[in-house]
């Protein structure tokens, strides 16, 4: 799962910030990404989006391995995996 801000998406992909939402919607509609909604500690009662790219580690997600974990704990549980630069 990739926890990344709009600024990070803009930096890594070159997609203009104003077009990121449309790009995410297109990728989700084509079932190329899944958007996970996770709690964040940056804001009271805040929710952060994390993105799973279809085909990359398809059986590792919050539903199979992350129950009862925070997004940070889930992402840092196994550091021997390949990191996607997102």
C-alpha cells in the first residue's frame, strides 16, 4: 500500500495537482488501483487515503493482514518487501 500525499503524487508522477483526483478516479474505475481509507493522527478524526496498485502484492492489504493495526504499523510490519516509490 502506498501512503502518499497529493504533493508526493505530483512530485513522483508529474501530474498537476488539479488533475490528480481525475486520474485517481480513472484508475479506480478501470480497477487499476484500490483506495483504502485509513485513520490518521495528523487531524482529529482524520482519514487518509492509501493506494493499492493492482497486481503488486495482491494478498497483502488491511483486510487480510492489517486488522487491528494502524496504517503506520501495517506499512512497517515487514521491511523485507520491495518498496514502490510512492
